[in-house]
């Protein structure tokens, strides 16, 4: 009798476990939308998924927008950089099609999970192979080219925008920095949204194929991990968490850039504030092992609530030079206001006296105000 009861309980527990497993939502149910694998993408790191992904992008936009879902895997992007599509310049391997203001839509690139990030440039650790990664395998000498770009409007000013709002979440973009096992400098960027009217990104990693401690100085290539919409954009640039490493410029941004958590490692310039008329803000700015963490071009004001920087003082190419650098002048002076400022010197620790700028009158450190 006891054996029968035990067997019955075991059977009931097994059935319950099966029911729980079967009742769990699948990836497609958790993220309703268009699955790139339904368009022929493999995500196995071997097949060239460029055309399959572009077909999926075009389909989503033509149907009025939606979520383009990428299950975990490495999606090899081996297609060429396209200079233009239907006479709209794009300079990217994958492009977001042009739509005018009367056909506005949203295109969301959503991965199953973002890759892990190796944040310390001094450790010879290779980049993560987990999560969803779009891996470019080509080499470009054009610093305006990127893995993903936006087809530009044919006019200037307000006519330059593409009215497809790109959104990116839970995925990684990676460019190659090796050729026949030899380290090289690649000018190809990650995501270029200069001609999008607005954009959103959250939990996105943009990095290179080489461990940062072994990489070459990317300065000469002029590569940019992320370019956000240019001046006179539609005032909606939203960044949640973004992590970047291994480029000549981590981020080039203009006005209306609003971010929660920006992490940049081993870039020649961490973030470059380009010409604009208005202001931007970052809640937490973490920059490690960058020669020039923050560079300002004319006419842009930036507020950073918490600025954390680690100065590398060794002999590697990412040896620290200066925290905040102002270049040129405009009809009004750019200014950076910092709530909390935490400079750390590698192998030494926190040292506020190491904070450096070429124009102290344009940097306001609130924590030092009485």
C-alpha cells in the first residue's frame, strides 16, 4: 500500500512538473513579433545572415513596424557596406529603410539576452560569446560606415531624417579586429543613427572581437561605436544601459541625449559631444582606460549626476591624458555640470586631485560647492 501511494505521489509530482514546463511561455510568446530565424537567419556564427536579417527588417517596416526578435546566438554579418539604397545614402551593412514623416513607424531590434561585458581593459579576457550577438566579419576604411545604419533623407535640415524610430534592446553588436589571426585597426562602427529622427537603446553592448588589453590603438581608424541623431533631432534620444569598448570614439551624440547608465572602456575618446543648440544629461557615466574620457565640440551643455573614471597610467595605448577636453568655440560656450566626481588612478585608488580639464571655468563640480 505504501509503495502504491509513493508511486502515485511520484506520478503526480512528475505530471505537475511537466505541466509547469509546458505552460512556460516560449521565446516567441515572451517576445511577440517577427523572429529573424523565420526569414532564414541561422545565428550559428558560421552562416552569413546579412540578407536574411535585411529581409526581415524590410518586412517589419513595410508592415508598419514592430519587434524583430533575435534568439540567442551569433549572427554573422558578412555583407558589404552599402553606400546607398534607392538613392538614399546609408553607409552600413544592414540599413533601416527611409520613410517620410507621413509614414512614421518603430522598428525594435530585440535580442533574447545581451552578452556579458568584460569591463576591465587590464585583464586579457576575450569578449563574451553568450547572448545575442550581431558579429560583423568585414573590414572597412570608412569611419562613417557601420554594421547598422539609417537610410538618409535626400534633403538637409528637417529633410534629412528617416521617420522610422529605431529601438535596440538586449543584444550585442561586434566588429572584427583580426585578419588571419593578426590584430588590425578597423574603421567600421557599430550603430550609426545620425539620420534617425529619434531613437531608444537599452541593455546594449557594442564591442570588438579582440580583448581590449591586446587591441591596437583604434584612433587612426576613426571608428565610432554609437552615433545618435544629429542636431535639430526630434528631442527623443533615450538610453537605458549601454556598454562600449574598443573604438576610436565610444559615443558621438548631439542634443537631447538622455541616458541612465553609460559605460565606456578602452576607447581613444569615451564620449564626444558634437555641435548642438541644447543640452543633454547622463545619470551615471562610467569611463575606464580611455585617453580622453569626455570631449566637447562647440555649443553643448551636459549634466552628469555621477561621473566615475579610471585613469590608466601604464604604457598601453589607452594611457590617460585628460578627463574633460573642450575644443574650438561657438556662439555660446559649452559647459559640463557634474554632481559627484570620482577619479580613480589604476593601482592607486580614488584621488580627486587627478581630475583634469583644459578649461576649468566650464566645468562645475557640485560636490565641491558649499
